[in-house]
C-alpha cells in the first residue's frame, strides 16, 4: 500500500485511518515517499496546511515508537550489563531514507529530527558504505551539520567501510564532509587515500584526490610524496 500510494494525501488517509498498523519501518518508508510525491507540485495554502498536519502526525507517531526502541535498548543494556548495539535498532535503510526525506523537505525544527538523528547514530554499527554516503550527501545538500559528537561518531564508524567504497562513493563522502566543513582527521583521510589508490585501475582518481585536498592539503601532499618515493625505490 505504501509503495503504490499515488499521492501524499493517500498516505495521510492511511495514517489517519490505520495508525495501529504503522510501525517504525512503515512510518520511515511513508516519509521517504513524500518528497517524490510532492515533486513538481504547487500546493495551495490549504494543501500546505494539510501536508503540515500529515507530517506532524507521522512525526509524532514515529517519535513515540523510536522512544520505545530506546527504552528497550536501555532495558537490555541494564539486564546484560553492556550496550545492546545491534538489538532494538532502526534498520539502516529505513533510518537513512527517513532522514533524507526530512532534510529534503527542510522539516528540520520538529522533535522528530533530533530523535531520528539519535536513532540513525545508534545504527551506525550496521551501516554499509552506501548508508554513510547517502546520509552525508543528504546532510550536505541541506546544509545541516549535526553535533560534533554525532559527526565524530559517523566518521569513526565509516572508517572500516572505506575499503569497500567505490571511487564515486569515496568522492561523495569527501565532498560532503568538505561541504559540511568537517575535517575527518588523519586516520580517516589516510584510509581514504589508500582505498582510492587500491582502485586506481578502475577509473580516474583525480576527483577523489581533489576532494581529499579540500579537506587537508598538507596531508594529501605528504601522502603523495611518500607514494612517489616508494615508486622510485
């Protein structure tokens, strides 16, 4: 039903008539569909009010359910004596898509944004390369930079995923970080450059180098110098 709804009003009607059937995955996917359904639309003032009511209702229900997830995590952590990092966590696909939707809609001041950022951060250990790319790309496009601790957690969590990134994904990650004016640090950048260098036979690495240079030119220069020296020895 969510995938086949022809307009956002159909989603609104579904929310109003069957909220008990909408869990976290369904609500995230519902929000994800809204920007595409709105594309090219010129809304009247009445329609804008209806859309705001829909987003507020969906957001309130999702916040309620995400808070339940958080409570379950805390309960599991207390019972086992350690954080339950992979239990009671939002699916990365759902969390990132919902975040993309809120950023695209510029629905930034709602309580949902803060709660969703919290839950997306909790799911970082489950992220794959494309999740990090999509998350950073959406934040950069909206010009939204979360807290320093949030960004630090994302950078640190993305480090193991760098060797699995394509050249396009690497370029996107570095470009988004530069747009957000976030320096990921030397460990991340060296891992980025090594991952880029390992794929030099798959395409041009010039764009990736330029993106890294925008983050930390002295480090990139030093890395290139060492690479050339190794090539001569």
